[in-house]
């Protein structure tokens, strides 16, 4: 279980200072209603990139009347420009009641989060592997279908392809973490570490996905004339991944 704190996170100092100010304002505005605040996503995982990554919070409150939501809206208007996404807000009862509905989303929070306020709602948290496996397979297939649809919507333009590929690899990575978990391997670690585990776990070569991750992180770019070829290579790779996951399920491993 994660024991990360704000000061132990691998974040730029200016981002850390922004988070401290945000938390101070959050506690001031919500005081008695606030039960827990958790930072999750790339900022808690070690994959944060200034100017590219968002900052994600899970906020557990006692109750959620409209005035609390209005307060959250005012807070977001002030801090949204600092890459802080509007927080995911719920009661602890809602969190536990929905654990079987969103196993993939909650696995990501469980594996990588920093507890910033209150007590940890994931301290004793059950993730049901069968539900997790089904959601991962479903999300991967949905991603593949969207990848084709959005290519048509964007008429194959280079700028449209670039945007949809970044959206796609962003959505694929959590599914791969979930699959590793179901296959009995660790789902923790940075994105590149997850992709490096795939050849052994799924007998799936992850070179194309690693290439896409590097593009997402701004580490490489194919140039405007090459985006169609990149899209074709990635599409074929994702098609094969979906088939491979289905095969693993038929083998009884998912």
C-alpha cells in the first residue's frame, strides 16, 4: 500500500508549491466536510511532465449538497489554470459501494496515490480480478473501435492523427496495468516499466506502444508526413493486442 506524501513525490518544486497552496485553500473552504484527499495519476506515479500532465485528486467528503459543489466550482476556477483537474468527489460509502463497478479506475488509485488529508480509504481495499479482467478487455476493444472512428472523423489529417493516438495510448496504459494485475504480476511502476513487462506477461511485443509513449511524452515525433504510417502501425498493434488478450482469456488466465 502506498505511503507517499506530498514531500516524497518526484515533482518539480513549483508544482509542489502549487499543490501545497491548493490543499491549504481546500481545507479552509471545506473544513469539517473534508474527510480525505488523495493525489493520484501521473503526479503520484512518477510520470508527471510539466506543461503536459494534469494533476488529479480524489476528494472524500461527508456529504455532497449543491453548496459544496458550488464551492468546488469556485476552487476549480481559481486553480484549473495550474493543470489541476476538477476533483473526483464522492462519499466514502459511495466509493466502497462502487468498487465492483470501476475496478480498473480504483486499481490505479490504489497502486499509486499520495494521502494528503485524512485517512486512506484504500487501506483495506478488495479488487475483484474477474471484474477487472473483463473491464480491461472491454476498454481495449472500445479503444480500438474509437481509434478507427476518430480517424474517419479527422479525415486522416496529421494533426487529428497525433491527437487521437495520444488519447489512445493514454487509455491503453491503465488497461495494461490491470491485465498485469490479473496475470499475477505487479501493476505498479512507471508507464515505461509496464510496457517493458508485456513481452513476458502476454507474449506481446510492446515496441510500438513504447514508441507511442515516447511521442506522448514529447521525446520523439515522426514529422507531419509520417503520421499516417505511425497510425497504421499502431492500429495493427492494437488489433493484435485485443486478439492476444482474448486468447489469454480463452486459456483461462483472465
